[in-house]
């Protein structure tokens, strides 16, 4: 059985079921998600390999070969039509030109389920999905349940990496107008034990770890790579439960009455569905979503427990984030542009500015050093890489306002994430394309001989689709110095 078969048996059926990794019903054979590729802006749908099975990641890989792909729709498997698509502008605007949020890269969150490759939804700040016309979701004080499988190591303190019930207007309409899973280390409202990240419930104008709006010491900091999050709520009753999604059983972090603050009892749920954002389209958060559902009715703990066992049985595991030519940790490399007319130019720096410069064996020692980079284990994720300057030890290539800069490592989580990059086989068939770990739609790109993290066809001049594949493909050799 799949998770939604279990909820049905428990008398609290799914009214929304979202996953890019697998079918959530035993008999489900339909579309799981849609991707759009950058080369021609066409779309395709990805279905399970077999009824109830893992997504056909190979179909995505072949459709997206030698280009970029975005996840455009996450289909509802429940039959209620509650699909998730690009979130529109709300009280807050997203980064797209019409104020909409970004779509997620289709390759940011590769995993395996029982050994078969699949892709999750890697939400960077600015990314969000929504359905403001969802049907059969809980409204007012009516009971509902939800669970999601998340990456317990991908989070931040921005508002708000959520999945669940929110406002139909994309505006903050007041306390109690949301009921969603929140995951991250935002400490502006509630907190749990330690420094986070925590599972909390986003109930609007507050992230709640229990009945006390400020703190629940029984809500633990999460450290498992895969995390099962459960939020459920009904009349003056709600609960937070969680577990390592790869082993073991759910613990109850809170179960009891509604928060002791005005506006949360009774609730005023509106029934839209959000993923990766807050109710008012706050879009500063990051996280990774693999699967999740919403139910009608308050699921029993016994049903949640069966769902957790099912998730463990799916055997989520990590897989490689990189491809293409191997880059040895500790080696010195050079990266040469492959765009016609620019092939004598190498990735280099002038002070803090990272650019391309013409370098050859007869260049000065100084220039050779400026164009040589030491490969380091990724500062934020050792499955990817960081690039330390040859002539300025302790300084690394990082993106800042999407520009590549050479900055000293200040030891912060933000710096480490901005300086972590995942090489993949070059999009134009040459060398490597170097993806920002925390913004996997973005790659090292030269434009007017200055370098950025560009996205294919995005809103900035350095996102131009023209020449994108060439400008993001770098031939890698031994460093000049
Ligand atoms: O409740 C936390 C956040 O506050 C909500 O997600 C958002 O709508 C508001 O800004
Ligand atoms: O480069 C994009 C963002 O700009 C970085 O993640 C952040 O450090 C800066 O605000
Ligand atoms: O960086 C040199 C060139 O500048 C790029 O190839 C092109 O896209 C831009 O005009």
C-alpha cells in the first residue's frame, strides 16, 4: 500500500498527494510532475516506472539532456485536482518579472528510493508553488492532517519553508488562517530545543512548536538527512510529530490544545495549498520536499505510524550531486571558456571580482595565479566542491547578488552555501558546467567577460538564453600555478 491507501483505510483519506519521487497510492500510474526545458521551452510529464512505483527519473534525464529543466507542476495524485504550480505574487513579490516566485530546478535534489534514482523539489530562497483554488481542503476549524518527507539538512531562518494549508488570496489575513508544516531555524516566533532546525506549525503570524507561542523544549532540533514531518489539527486540538524518514518511528513533539494566543481557537483555515513559501508569499526560505499529503479528518497516531513505516520502506538514500570530468580535491585547476571567440579566456579574479582573462604559458606569474584554483571539498556540502584562490589562501569563489566574487571565508553558513558548487557534464558537451549548490538553476556564467551565477532565460541580463550553454561550459585543465 502507499501512504494514501493507509490514510484511506484509517478513515482520513488524502485530498492532496504530491511527490516528484514516487506514487503515493499503490495503484497510481498517472503523472507525478511536469518539467519544462530551457532549450525549447517545451514540457513533458514524469510518471512512475510502474503502478505505485518510483518516478521515471531516466525519462527526465533524457528530456533534459544538454539543457536545463524546471519543475513546472507537481500533480495531485488524489484525484481532487489539487496540483501545485508556480506561486503568484502575494503580499510579497517573487523574483520573476511579474512578481511570481521562481520554479525549482529539476536536478537540485537527486536521491534514490530502494536504489532507483528520483528527484526531489529543491526550494531555494525565491522559489514557491501554490494552488489558491484547491478543492476539498479543510476550511475554518475543520480537521485535517498532513505529512511531508523533507531534507533535514537543507533549511534556513527565512520565512517560511512550508507545506500545507494557507490563504487563498496570498495575503496575510490574520491569525489562524493557515495550518502548514514549517521546517527551518527561524526563531522570530516559536522555537524548540537547541538551535534548530525545528518542525513547527505555521498557523499565520506565528510558527508554533506547542501551545506556548514562544518555546516547547520537547520540540527537538532535527539532524537526520531525511525527515518525516507530521502536522494535524482539529477543534482545539493539534499535534506535531516527527521521525528520521530512513529508520525508526514517529515521536510526538506536541499534542494538545491550540496555542494560547488569540485567533488560533477556533481556526479560520482557508484551504489554499502552499509549498516552499509562507501564506503571504514570503519567499526567503529554503528546503527540500520529496513527498507530502493533506488529508480530510484528523488522522490517528496509528495511521501516522503506518505511513512512517511506509516511508522507511521507500528507502530514501543520497546519491551523487555531480557528474562530468572528476575534479580531484586538493588539485590546482584552470577553467577555460568554451564560447567561440572567448576560448583563450580563463576564469580569473581581479581583487574581489571574478572574471575571465586571457592567460597563456607566457603570462606573468601573478596572472597565472589569479587564474588558478584549488579544488576543495564543498564548504556547505561535501558531495560538491568549493574553489579556493591560488594567490589568496582562505578566499573562495562565492556568489553574492548572483555575481561571482572572491571573498575570505568568514565561517558562516551563508558563506559556505554561497561558495559550494556542484560540477556536472558541460551543457554544450565540453568540460563542466558548475551549478550553485544552493541555487541549482544557476551556473558559473561569463557575460561581457565578468562572471555570474546565471539561470537559463531568467530575468537578469546575465541570464540570457542566447549563448547560455556555451557561456556555462568550462574546459578544465591543470592549473597554471
Ligand atoms: O506565520 C508566519 C508567516 O507570517 C506566514 O507564513 C506569513 O503569511 C506571515 O508573514
Ligand atoms: O548570490 C545570491 C545571494 O546574494 C547570496 O546567496 C547572498 O549571500 C546574497 O545576498
Ligand atoms: O562573456 C563574453 C560574452 O558576453 C558571452 O559569451 C556573451 O553571452 C556575452 O555577450
